[in-house]
């Protein structure tokens, strides 16, 4: 039976951070815009920061929907599913904000993830922080049980040897606008903005 919680309890936070993947859903304000759902993984790149706050490392990808939607309207839902153990689905609704790699505050924000953030700094496009407005769960009876064989290392391998300038060029080509034409990663932020210590 579905239940709504007052916030993210320590027990729930531990369960959330133990999950190997999660799904992020956002949408533009336009009624005919594309709704987006993105799967995310990579151990240690999601952190519960408090009863009503979480953050995750937004790694460079071929699209930029989540980042663009959040910059336009902030609406976001993140969903976790239990693929082993007791069935469960947890949804965290809230308002998200983005700090792009190269913007003031980025290094401090990425620092919340320890080694998982430090080792992926090059391919980190941004850090997304969400103020949670609703925490709920549901049964998850139809979610299959599955075994995790391994995390993919393709993104980490792809980033090896990439310079900030190379990633700026990639972002300019692939991440400048969303499918609906919303602004994505600003041009040259990574190389133009000062890094905070």
C-alpha cells in the first residue's frame, strides 16, 4: 500500500543510497514538449543530504533534457526500485537546481560526493541538488528481481584524456539545447569561469 512520508528518514536514506540505479523524470512547461525519463547509475554519485534534500552527479551524456528542464522550471521526480529483497518503489518529488562544471560553487558542491565525485570530475557536467516536497513509496510488486553483474565503465573510459576544451566542444555540439530548444550547457563555462577552492 502506498505511503507518504514526512521526509527521508535515515533508514530510507540508507536504502536509497544502496540502490544501483535510479530514474529521473522532468518535463518542460510547454504542453507539447517532450517529457524525459533518464536512467542513472554509478555507485556513490547520489547523496541524501538531509530529510528534504538530495543531490546527484550529472555525468556528461548525449542529451541535456534534465538540466534544461530544471533550468526552465525546476520540477523533478526521482524514482528508485528494489530489484532484490522486498519489493518497493520510492519516489522523491521536488524542485531541482543545477550547478554546472566551471560555475562558482561547483567544486564545493561536487565535494559532497567524496571519491565518487573527485574521480569523475572531468566527465561531470553538473551537480543537481533537489529540495524535496514529497516522499512516497508504493508496492513494487510488478518490478522483477534482477542481479547486478557489474557497473559499466564506458563513460569513465570515454572521459580519460579529455581536456576541458574537448568537453566544452562536446557540450557545444550535443548539450547546447534540449529537444524542445531550451538552453542547456552554456558555451565555454568550464574554461571561462573561475574554479572555487
